[in-house]
C-alpha cells in the first residue's frame, strides 16, 4: 500500500473511533482491508457490550471473518488507531493478517513494540508486517482529548 492509501484507511478507522467515543467508549477504531477494499469494521465496545474482548481490532476481525466466510484472513491488512494489545495481537496471529498498520503508540499495553513486541517473537508461527505512526498525531490527540475530558468529569463529580 502507498502512504496515501494507508492514511485513507486510517481515516476510516478514525471515523469508527469517533463512533466509539460517542457511545462513551475509549475512541479506538479499526478496519480490515483486502485488495484495497474495506471488508471489516469495528470500534471499541467493551463497556456497552459488557465484553472485555470487544476491542476495535477484535470487532473488525469478527466482521471481516463473517463477511468473507472464513476465520482466517490471509492477505488482509488491519488498520487500527491505537497499537494492538496482547489479546488483539493474538487474534491477529490466528487470523493470519498479513500487515498491521497502527496510528498511536500505546506505551502501557502496546504489543507491537511499545510495552512488548509479540510481532517479533520468533516462537510464534505467524508473523505480520507492522507499521506504526500512520496519522499518529490525529489518533493520539483523539485519545488524549477523551481521557482529559474523562478526568475533568471525574474531578467535577
């Protein structure tokens, strides 16, 4: 993919992150792309779904698997506004995603090089190419604004 295409798909993920934010969820969005077409969409929904696994990546992978009729998604790329955690990275491996593109780094739970790097773990039988930092400022500022507003609301309460 070109940088322009990467940014376009990341913008689609950012739109989904806005949907999560509108529901009071942490604003993270993700899309799965196959041959230049979005085949899966998802945004964070663990609070509203009462489901700790309802991260944006998981939701997008589920959507793509249903649409494509296969739990394996070879040749697909995943675009997500925040670096995947260990749980989502495991699902990415099992789905056989070819490439992961993320926006903002997650120094606390990021598993693509920030807190740890599962994608570099030689003992794992599938490896996806990883590229971080696509529209990182946009992705990071959305998260920063969300958490600042949440802290302000907690102080006011």
